[in-house]
């Protein structure tokens, strides 16, 4: 393919992505507006009319800003591409006469930094205007800047050895470089999973052991009942940044631990919090985490094979404004060009994730002996987080990694009625 054909294919894919995503967002906004008069039946026990109206306003604000962000990001990428931005940065670094591998690492980091800086206004407005307006933001501008700086430095620290290793395999290990690179990346993912709870997460948040009491007793009892071993239960100070609540499992082996946001503990009763944790335990015991890692590794392997093919296409480099072929040029082109194509695989991953969520819900109901605690906890969290209770079916089918709250509650009620 010639450079012009590669460029036309990429622009057509980008246009299709923007049109589809914008159409889904508009559908979701209109559907929400048409169903904003009455609280859905499944939520009336916990969500009053005022809270529902506030949730509708929050959904509308996030959706409208999402449309703006979509156009803003797409327009900048288009300008950067057509004005030769990719090639300009490459030529400036090339003039320094650096080692090719060092040149490649610096190039990827520079391009990433450019797009991160362009995205800063989006993050600022989202945090300090929208989240602030609806009472979620607890962060200060100083903390936000500190988090941003830490994120940039941590990304550079992590990506430098990853990129050096990847470029070495691409340039030195011959025809089967993609297989060696895959093993290398899989090993690094294992290392990062091991280090995440003990080295990386503490850079941003404070973690303290969960105090003795009813909640800890309930969680340990569930772990014992399910024969699930953990290294510890910790509270995370999520409230210093946001009023949103969450819980998750992290690490494995000696670093496997349960993390509870302090906002979750403050918003839910102990029995409800324990049920939410039972749901997360269901993911682990059903092998969902391992299956998700396997899917991501398979996607990485396919991506490396596609990258191998792209490297051999001379017309590709000129399409993105590069003066010469290079390993880093092929990698950056792949990362940007693959996004609009992989976007259309989103429903497949969403469907798999929703299947996992249903399984974890059933596990939690079985472990706790009732769907009531998990149902009440989810309803309370939904009310407090102003979740969209009436998403458009197409939008939720495409994007939602979890079933809608109404679907989850109906499935749990059906499960309980069957006595499974």
C-alpha cells in the first residue's frame, strides 16, 4: 500500500469511530432525558425523586462533556498528524545523534507527553468543574498537580526499560522477535502485578490495616467459608480525592490483599460492604482475573504480530509524516492507528466482562446466603455515586463492563427464587 492509501484508511477508521461513538452518546443522552420523570421501579426503595433528578443531571453533564472531549481529542490528533507533528518530533531528536534505542525511547516518551499535556484541560475541567459541581471532588489543585507529576514520572520510569527491551527484541532477535517480545512483556506484567500493592499504589494513597470490629470479622468469616487466603485487608484514603466509593483485590501470593475505599466503609453497612467484597472474591475464585490476564496477553500477542506486519510496509511511515523507517516509528504508528480499529471490539470485551459480573453476583449471593445485602449495597452506592439508572440499551451493550443495575438486581432475584 502507498502512503496515501494508509493515510486514507486511518482517517476513514477515525471518522467511523468518532461517528459511532458520538451517535451512541447522543442516543444515551436522549434516552436518559426521555426517562427522567420517574425513578425506575427497581430503585425506588433507595433512590428518591430528587436524587434521581440529580443523577440524571450528572449523567447529562458527563455525557455532554464526553462529546466535547471526543471532538477535542480527535481534532488535535488530526491537526498533529496532517501538520507533520510525528515526523517533526522525530527529526528534532534525530539531529541530536543519539543511540537508535535511546532515540526511540525518548521519542515515544515525548509524543506521550505532548498528548498528555493536551489532555490536561480535559482532566482539569472534569475534576474541578463537573465533579466539583456534583459534590464528588475532594482533591485540591496542588494534590491534582502532584498526582499528575507523579504519574508522568512513574510512567517514564516504567516505560523506559519496557521500551528498551521491546526495541532490542525488535531489532536484534530476528524473524521471531515478536514471540520473544511477548514473553518479555508477559514477564513484566507478572512483575508489575506483584509490585503494584507494595510499591506503586502507596505512591498515591495511604493504606492502613482495617481495624478490628464487625466488618473485619465478617470479611474474614467469608474468606474462611470460601477457603480464600489473603495477605491483609486495608483501608485506602480515597476520600482525599473523591467521594466515589470502591473496593478491589490486588496482588497475588504473598502480596494478595483486599483494598477498601474509606468512602465505601462510610457509606455502607458492614453486611453490605462484606457482600460487595464477596462479589470481588467471586471474581478471584472463578478465575476471572486469570482469564482477563490471559485475554490481555492474547491481545498483546496479536498486536505484536500486527506490528511485525506493519514494520514491513514502507508506505506506512510516510503516511504519518516520518522521513525514515524506524522501530519507534512503527510502534507509535501501531499504537495510534490500532485505536479506531480495536474500538469496534469493545462490545466483545464488554460482553465477557458482564458475564463475569453475573457469575460474581451469584457467588456473593451463595456465600452470604441472601441477595439482599448485595442488592442494598449496590443501590446505596448507585444513589451516592449518581449512577445512570436508565442507560440506552445500545450504549450499555457497547460500553458497560457491568450489567446495568436493573439487570443485576433482576438476575439476583431470579437466582434467589430458584434457590440455587
